[in-house]
């Protein structure tokens, strides 16, 4: 390995949510949490150097995306995802969660319904409800740990005239599906037919760990003029704290509505440091990303092997994308609160309660595998001991 994915980085006193919000018995224990979706790895050194150069320059003024920045973004999308972007489609927001709220306000009225496929990344619920819109859920179908779209249900719900928007998570957090071109084309077709605009949150687009390719939603003919595509450097290169995302709206009319709302919400600048980090990440970070993916794949392989051999009562969903593992612990027969206490107090593991992604996640845990393998091994050993104790 050219890059370092084994050193344990001390993140205490950096304000990291993952450490500050650790359950009480684990706070300050030295245990590495597997919660919030950021990584326990340093960003690519090329990015760190670019950030230091930008800091040395010293003028942290208002900054935009023009020139080198958009060139780097375009080149990345073309080489990594085969997507040709027109610069006109671009809108900056300071994060994708912010973009979801902007889309909800731009494309729907209070009381309108917004479609999501559940279980899903929890801020999808907030983006709808906190903006006074109604949620309509199409639950994914789980069969032996693998999730599929219930197209009949999706189609019936999209046909409800009060449904105006769909928030699509692609790849899907927390269940790790990389939707196929066929599945996305079907979603595109259903939504177009029913006048439902699609916001495709592709924040995990570069984190492909299985054998499927990520398809950019707007790269599907029926979808192009009916969607917003949300991308960012944040997950790919562990740069979430730079609060910057690149949103693309190919259709002029939709773009006008989205940009006007973004403007009303105060968006407009690429954060100064994010500009330089993005250029370095996209121009020089591909090799680092490929190594990262091999580390994450190895962590998944270790997890699958351990669970199969030593904790066979649990099932792990085979992840196609994201660095997030979805583990079915329903065999323990605990409700999610009891399971939370068991994980924090007995297994000494800080992970995410599956229930936070929707009630279908009750009895499941989400583990963030973007961490040194030694820490994953320790967590698994602690889990095995704790499970044996209660048997
Ligand atoms: C699907 C998804 N969307 C958005 C975000 C957060 O995006 P941002 O930090 O750009 O608001 C996350 C973070 O975990 C995520 O998993």
C-alpha cells in the first residue's frame, strides 16, 4: 500500500460528532466508533498539501466554482462515471442534506407528498417532514439479507397525484445496494409518467465495493430532464467537514427553480478550502481512492467471514456500495432500545441503531467499515464474547 490505512488517528478534542456523541460508557474509552459516515483515515496527502497551500495563502475570501474547479469536477465524472456534464447544470450547495431540503421547497408545496424507499438515510425523513411536506414510503423488500425495489408498490404510490417528488438514495445507505441501470431506468420511467421529479443523492457514487457499476441517474435518457443529481467529495475522500457539494440539474426549468431556492437559502459560495481540496482530490486522488476501496472490501470480507463462522445467527447484507455494513441481529430477539444498551454496555461497540433508518431497521445495526482493520477485529471479538455471555 502506498497510503496509510492502518494508523489509528486520535480524533479526540477535534469536535468530531462520532466521538462526542458516543454512548456514555464508551466516551473517552479509546474504542473507535463505527457510527457517523466519515472515515478513520486521513484524506489523500495531495489534498492535505493543497489545503495547507491554500491556508498559507491566507485570504479566505468568498469563492466560486469557476475555472479549474469545474474542470476537475467534470473530468472526474467523465472518467469515473462516464457522465458528460454541461457547466450550466451546476449549482453549489453546502452539503447534500441542504440540497434535499432545497429541492423539497423548490419543487413541492406544503401538504404535497414526497416518495422515499425505506429503510433509508435518516435525514431523508427530516428533509420532507421538517419542510411541512408529507412522506410516502415505499418499503424495500428484504429477502435473505438482500434488498429489492417493490416496483408495484412504487408505481402505485407514484401515481398518487399529490406525490410530486422522489428522494432516491443511489447507492442506497444503509442497505448498500448499487441500483442497476435497469432498476434506475424503471424508476425514471415511473416518475416521468407520473410527473414526479427525482432527486438522486449520489454521495456514495465512488464507493463501489461489489461488482456492479454505479449509474448516474441523469445518464438515463428518461431521467435527464426530470432530475437533480447530488454529488460531493465528502464521502469519497473523507472531506465531509468542508461542507461542499456539487449539484447538477440538466433541465433549465427545474434548474431555475432549484437555484432560486438555493439562493433564497443563502447558497452561492464554494467554501474557500473546499475549492482547493476538490481540485486536488479529483485531479490527484484516484489512486488513494482505489487503495481505500481495497481496504474497505477487505473489511467487508473479514466481517462476512467472521459472522458466518463465529456468529452464524446474524446475517450481513452483501454490500455493493458504501462503506456501511448492515447487520441483521434480530436473532437476539431484542427491541432496538435493548439492543442499543447491549451493544454499548456489553459488546462495547459504538454503532448505529438500524431503527433510525426506519422501523424496518429494528433489530439491525449499521457499522461503518472505513476504519483500520485491527479495530474491526477487536469489535467483532467483543461482540462474540458479549453474545456468548447472554446465551
Ligand atoms: C445518502 C447520504 N446523503 C447525504 C449525506 C450527508 O451529506 P452532506 O454532509 O453533504 O450533507 C450522507 C452522509 O452520511 C449520506 O449517507
